[in-house]
């Protein structure tokens, strides 16, 4: 059985070991606090984009509303810890379960829709959640935001320290990757891919397509909630504008640019967009001396160019090189199953 | 009663703008199958380039057609450069491409016009009119007249001219249309150009009421999209009715419930429509679910 799996998907331990080695080695090379912050944020966003990759790349359902779930997670953590002195870990768990249930109920209705209409419905949900976050100011603190969210600590170890938090976030990312690859490599993953290729075809095989779509939607929302909690405890301050539609669009762009058919692609895309963002902002402000969000021009251009010329994203380019390297007979016919 | 009438008129004014955008959406969606999320940016470009032209000393009645022309050319360019090369891609990729175009145009707007809001003088300076106790801004009347004229023009264009028939043919069945000698790729370009012009008209008309900024596009575009869905995706009259309905819903919920939750209520209503009548409010059900 093990062998069949290895033939179908290739070994995943190579990727995992490389990933762990990279994460452990990075702190030795980074001296600037600023870049360290960037890496922590990339880790947090990766958790969301991996979920989106499962939803978009594997199940074939679009969402431009995951910032809402990110926001729900952040606010549940923030409100419970800052106002009610609850244990952060318990609050994080409550946030994840609550988001899962909310997303499950939303998904039951929303996922009947397809393509463009689904995109609009998720935008609508995001806008409604945003308005509620600002409007329910008695609970959420309203437009001025929520302050005083405590740092995390684990077994007496204070995680406010950048280095500690870096390892915590990436440990979570690792768990999320492990869990997601397990899903992708199980029969559920194969059903999802089959839904992606043809919903009607899958339904005629007697599969309850709706059930799988809703479950994966709720799971990706739960990832977003986890990321939101980690974000809240890292920044110690949350305000509604962070969780608006523009953030959902940013997340979607990260996944699409990186390569939607692979969770590694989602992570590459997240890192690429985050670094690009910083570089453009730096160049724009120091060289051209323009203020405001000018980086969006380059963003927009890159999105259009990547989508036209490499619809499989950055990982697609890497993949072509990889295929030359492993042209062994066993893997030749099932190359399309790769991507994990 | 006075208030009721006032809300109704305000709603219809804003609704007319949504209707113009929705007509642009319907035109593009039906001819190309692409949902153009950059539609709102055309309104932004139309409004802001009109402001620039007026500041250059061109009289407003000359500046408006010029601004519409500029936006139409940009619409043409968008189709050729961004949509045409990816015409065979999946809907998700096309949505992301139009999102990219939308972000790009917004950024260009920021670089060219800066972030401060700009105001545009109304077409004709005149006093507001009293009507059964409600106050009607003169710009509102111009918007109603313009919407009416445009609808007649569009009806004439789609039903009585050759190009209009060709556009409708490529909507009904692109393959058969191409067999009849219609160049469907040209039709797609024409659809984008028309939609951009309609967007620009919407932008120019709303700018005297709300001021124009580089950020106005996305939200106004989403509202046009909502109006199109109320109308059922495929019909121009439906889109207009949907736009007016959306405007009225917003005005009444703002007036009687809370101005703060206006958008939440409008989008909540959208979700209800999508869940219970995905074929649109004014259409009979067809076999195809959206």
C-alpha cells in the first residue's frame, strides 16, 4: 500500500525535510527585526492560503471572502482574552470551532452557487462581516479597534519574543501542511479533484458533492480563523479595516500567483507577494517619493501577466523543470496526480 | 409622506447609476461570458478624466464626451491586452484577471489624480425643484433623462442595427454566430468598449453628487454587479429594474432603519435573492442554474 502511494504521489518527506531545514536555518541568516516580522506574517498568511488552495485548487470553488473568517478568528481571540481574561489557547480553539460552524452554515447555502456568482456571494459575506465588526462596537470596540490583546505563552515560555513566535507560527504552518497533505492523499482528496474537473461527472458516480464542498469550505475557514488568532496575538491590536475585501483579494492573488493546484505553490505565492509588496513600497517611497498604496499598480500588472502567461502560477514553472529531472518510467503516466 | 417621496427619489437617482453599470455588466457578460470586475474602475476613470478636462478649461458639455471617449479607448485596450489573450481560461482565472485589471486601473488613478477627492460641476447649474414637498436635485433629473435616452439608444442599437444583431447572435450561440461569418472576437472587443463607455457615463453623472476619488470604482462596480443579479444576468431591462430596486432599497433602509447598516442590508438582500431566486427577481426559471 505504501508503495502505491509513493508511486501515485511521490515521496513527501523530501519536501517536508527541506521545509523544516529552511525554517530552522533562516533565523541564523536574518539579522533585521523587520524581515523577521515579515517572515512571521508570511507564516500566518500561509495558513490561510493553504486552506484557499484546498478550496480553489482542489475543490474548484472560488472565495473572495476569507478575510471575514480571518477576522472572526482574530476577534473571538481578541475579545475573549482582552475583555474576559480567558486563556488564549482556549479562545483560539473556541474561535476555530465557531468559525467552522459559521462557515458550515454559510457554505450550505452559498456553495449551491457557481463561478462568478459564488465570487460575488463571498464578497457580500465579507462586506457584511466587516460592517458588523465596525457596527457592534460594544463588543468589538468598533472602528477604533481592540487593544490590549495579550501575548501567547506556552508552558511558562513567553512567546512575545520574535524568535519564539516565529517558531510557533511555523510549527502551526507545518501541522496545517501535514493535515492538508493527508487530506489530499486520501480518498477525500481524490473526490475533491474530481469535483474540480467535473461536478456533474462526480455526482453521477454517486458521490455527495455538496457534502465535500461544504466540508472543505468550512475547513479552509477554520484555517483562516487559526491564522486570525495568531495574527491578533502577534500584533496585539486589531481593527476592522484589516479584514475588509481588499485583504480577501490579496489572499486570492497570493494563491493564484503561487499556483493554485499545490499547497507549496500557495506558500511560494504568499512569500513572493509579501516580499514584492515590501520592495515596491520601499522603492516607491524612497526613490519616487510617492505616498499611498502605489504598489497596487505593479500588483495588478503582475496578476494579469501571471494569469495570462502562466495560469498554473509560479509553481507551474518550477514543476516543468522538475518533470525533466524525474522522467523515470514509474512516474511518467501519473505525473498529473503530482502537485503535493 | 414627504420623507417617503424624498427617499424614493434619492433611491431612484442612485439606482439609475447602478442601472448604467449593470447594463455594462450585462453587455460584457452576455457576449464574452466574462464578469468584468473592473467595470467600476471605468466609472472612476470617466469621472476623474472629466474633472481634469474641465480644469483644463474645456466646457463641461465638451468634456463629458471626451471623457467617455477616453474611457472607451481604455476599455478597448483592456479587452485586447488582458482579456483576449486569456479568452479560453476558466472562470476563476478570468475573475482574477479582471480583479488584476481593476487593481491596476485603481493604482493608475492614484498615481495620476492623487488621493484627494475631486468635485465636478453639474451639467447645468440650477436650483433644486420642490415636488410634493420633496426636494429634487437638478442633477437627478438629468440622470433620469439620460438613463431614459440611453435605454432607447441601446434598444435601437441591439434590435435595429446590424452590429447589435451580431452582438446578440454571439451571445445566444457563439459557435453558430461564427459559422454565420460573425467575428466573435471583434464582438467581444465592441462589448468591452460599449461597457466602458457606459461605465464612464455613470461616473460622470454621479461625480457632481458624491465627488470622485480613485477608490470609488470597486464599490460602485460591486453595486452594479448586484443590480445585474437582481435582474437575472441576461436582460438589459432586468438590469435597469435591478439597479433602480437596489437604489431604492438602500435609500429606504438608510432612511427608516439605519444609515450605518445600509450596505449590510443591501448585501443581505442580495444573498437572499441568490439563495431563493438565483435566476433573478424578474425572470421565469430556466433549466440552467447559475
